[in-house]
C-alpha cells in the first residue's frame, strides 16, 4: 500500500474526514481540502502523456454509454427558459429609456415601420410598438416581480447542470436543499448578467450601432456621444471585441464548472482543460451556424426553417460540449489521484463541498430497502 493510499485509509477511521457518495449509494472517505490540494493537485499538476488515451476512452464511454446527448438535450430545453430573464433585462432597460424619450421614439419607430415593414403588416407592427412603449406606465415593482419569477424558472437550467455535473464526477449531491437552491440562485443571477454583457459586447458593432446612434443623436441630443463612439471607441473596440467576448465566456464557464458540482478543488480556477475544450467546441458551433445563416438561411421557407432547426441543433451541441468539458475536468482529476497513488478507478475522490445531506439519503435508502425486504418476506 502506497503512502497516499495509507493516508486515505487512515481517513476512513476519522469521522471528521469528508465523505463522497457515489451515484450507486456507495460512500467513501477522502482527503481534506488542504491535504488534497497539497498531495494531489500541486504534486501531480502535470498529467503523464500515457494517461491521455485513457481520458479519451472515458469520454467516449460517457458520451455513448451514459446518454450524454440526452443530458445535453435537457439542458437545451432549460436554455430556452434561461433566455427569458435576459430578454426581460433588455426589455427593462429599453422601457426605462423610452419613458424619458417617448415622443422622439414614437416618431422614429413610425418612420422605421413605414420604410421597412410591408403595408399589410404595418398596423400590427405599430400596435406592438405602442404596447411596448406604453407599458412603461406600469409599476416598476410589477416589473421587478416579473423578472424575479423569470429568474426562478431560469434557475432550473443551473440546477439541471448541477445534477449533470455531479453525475460527471459519479457522485451524489451532499449539500442541503436550501444551500443548493440558494447557491444556484446566486449563480443564475450572475450568469444572466453575464449573458447580457456578452450579448451587448457581441452586438456592439459599427454596422449595427452607428446607424442607430446616428438616427437618435439629433432628436435626443446625443451628438457628443455619437462622435465619441464613432471616432474613438468603436474603432478600438473592433479589435478587442472578440478577445473580450472570449475572456468573458471563459470566465463564466469556469464559474459554472466551479460552483455547480459538489466538488471542492480549492481556489477558483480561471482556466481548465475542460473549459478550454468547451469554449473551442462552442466557438466551432457558432462559426458553423453563422456560415449556414449567411449562405443558406435566405433561400425561401426551407432556408428559414433550416435556420431555426440549425440553431436548435447548435444549442444541443453547445450544451453537450459544456458537459464534455466538465467530464474532461473530472477525468483529469481522476488521473491526478491515480498518479498520487489513490484508488480512484471506480470513484473520483475529490473532496466534496458538503456531505451533510448524505445522512438523510442513507436513512431514506435504508428505509426503502427494509420495506422492500418486508414486502418480499410477506410473499
């Protein structure tokens, strides 16, 4: 028995050591956070090249034998729900802006509809615009309440990702329901804010922003803003836009990987093998989707329907890439433990964030087994 195995075995005699519960109900002890960081993460920072074929085979096994694509489809459904608070955030900002510039916006909107919307649909478009602009008279409190309800529904994505992340590590959730929900709510708020920032960074382009600012500058008195954006900010932003979007995406994916699983790596890691893999995969999906939309989406009805289907398929692949990324991080952690002499062939021993909920799980599982035995004996 190696020194690392002896330390883990000795941990099993202490009730103070963290416990890891596998998906099948098996419970094992592991090292403390500080011990794990020193003996595994620091000493085994580099993965031996011969371990990568095993990691790739485990990813293959997870994808085809553990229905990873099904988990990605579930997350894709919740992604559509998560988009709601993002739209509401844009909507709230827009309505607050419109409330102070109602007459100018109504005039610009009417001119835009007259020039760009077919005559048969112009009245409907004006009605929708009036409804949106008129809604600023409603109570701000009701707007806040609606956003909170939307955030509540969108947090389902984060909770679903947390369950999938735990399955990638082959363990159960050890945090209490209250702690889990509070954590996922806070993460949801952060990610929604991040989506708004990334979307704003993406659409802050000269071809989209300058025509709009040019139309709004004179009636709203924004001439200085227009000159600053046109002459100073946007020429520089043109070169830093994609690096900024990339860094923000890496940051929020790393945050998602750090918070959602019941795993305690130690300090926050900005970059991991899994996050790099996920960002590269999502970038490829976006490139292919933009290529399709720019070359084929305009070809009649079939092109439009194909654009919708390709967007949904791209959403599925992107969420699957996120899951593969966190699975890659889990397998890298397993290899580090194996290199440190820890028996992690069946269960990854990374310290959990909490194991308090395991007592309730074990108690309920024991009760169910006893009831099953009683039913069998009665027969």
